[in-house]
C-alpha cells in the first residue's frame, strides 16, 4: 500500500507542471491511465491494445466510445498565434527591434520538433473469449512546420515577400477502420494474439502558407486539424496487422509484448505516400490486490508517429483503484517521451490523464481526460460498455 500511495503522489506532483507528445489512445480508460493499459485490459479495446488478452475474457462485452484530441507541441499553437498578430506582409518596414523579436519567434517556430496533432473518432465493438471485433470512424491530422532556409538570411534582407514562402505541412486522413482479433493459448499462462485491420477512406498531404486567409491569430489547434482532415481527397485502402504475446508471470504480475504496424506499412495514394512506423511496446501490470493496479508501457524502439521524420519513444505509467466492491474506479496516469532532453520538470513534455469509471447493473461507463503542462484539457474520451458474465 505504501508503494501505491507513493506512485499516486508522484503522479499528482508531476502532472501539474508537464506536457507530452502523445500518440492515439483507445478509450477513456486508456487515456486516463496515460496510455499504460496494454498489459491488463478488460474492455473491447484489447482489439487495439493487445489481442493476446482476449484469451482471458470470461465474459461478453460490447459498447461504444467517443474520443477527441487537439494537441500542440511545446506551446506551438500559442507561438503561431502570437506571430500571426504581427504585420508580416510589411516586415521590412517595421522597426529593427520589432523585426528581431518576430524573427526569433519565427526561427523557434520553424525549428520546432513537432507542430500540432490530433484526431476525433468513435468506435463500436465487442469482445468475448478468444475473439474481438470493432469498427472505428476516424478523422486525424498533423500540422508540422516546413523546414526552410529563408530565416537564415540576414534580417535586413528578409521582406514580407520572403515570409509569404513560409509554409506549414499538413497530413489529413478521414477513414473507417474494421478490426478483427483472435487469441490462442500456448500454455495456461501464455497466449498469442493477432489483430487484422482494414482502413478505407481519404487522405491528403499538402502545404499552406503561414500567411493565408484561412487562419488568423484567433485560430486554435482544432481549426488547423479539422482543416487538415476535411481536406482529405485521395482514396486509399490498406490492411494492417498487429501481434502480441501476453504472459501471466504470477497472480500479481502480467507482461506483454506488442508489435504494431507489422513491416512498416505504407499508405499509397495518387499524390504521395505515408509510411506508418512499426512500433514494439513492452507492457507490465502489477496488481497487489483485486482493487489496485499499477501499469507501465514503454516503446522499445523509436518511431516516427507524427509523420514528419522526427522520432518519438513514449513511456507511460498509470494507477487504478476500485472502490465499493468494484462499482467505482479512479485512475491517473502520466506519459513522457524518451527522445526528449528533459523527461521531468518545467522543460519536460509530460502528459497526464485523469479518469473515473462506474459499473452498475452490467453497464460500465468510463470517462477520461488528458491535460497538458499549460493546464489546458487537450484530450477527452467517454466509453460505455454492456457486460454479460
């Protein structure tokens, strides 16, 4: 119990000051645990997180969930809004001190590791012993600064015409995803799982000028990201495969290894392609009693999750506690990126999640939210499940 209290205190302390680069999550429980639920999951999101867990299902569960995420990296959207307040088209006519300040802001913005990223999706599905299926309706986009040498010029040579050539690269997808999972017991303690996904929809990659009529200083992450996925116009279809192995080490410990996006699949379309990086995730769960769970997920390899050539390597920690004979759940989680220079402190990129769950009369309802270091809610999720034991 002392260990559990220590972890909870650590989470509460860290979560009020840090932010993170985050990948897509699955459901309210996943979000509230900081994406650390891969080794122990009891809803149909095992289809996405770890199909090897389906062998342990002794019940039927079905449901529906909604989730959305509008995030920016290291205050990217706020910096962009500040820049767009300036008279960039008449840059050369501004005072030298003003031009230097704007130039510094632009330089930081266009050298940012990431930009803005997010999605809006809904899923419905069902899972029962060995089998799982789900259908997702997903809108997803990333906005990244286009690398440029324009700002390397002497400040006296930079004009408004130069700044008109500064661009943001946008990748947008709008698709339906069909997923089917199966799990096989190798021994009493070890199971293997596979999920096959088929994605069908529209995709586009394009650039927009920094100075344009579609966006102003009042535009938010949501405006840019929705512009990205609403601009999807090229048809695509692709099969993906995930594999996992799940093991019961002891009554208290479980461990899993998950392989996502087997063989780095590529989405091909008329005007380009998108490579989906393969991920290998190691996950463990520690449940000292029936009411308490501590979970850790870590990406074993670095991968380009945000489609801009920059690697990330997420690591996450979550704590779950049930009350009133398993009728009420409280959850908290944190996630960071091992590729960042600072994992903790004010310069870190830690993301945190908080959530609650209620189980009454065969109905389980989970709610979760994710908050950045600036105190803004960037992610929300609501899940509802019907359970037949």
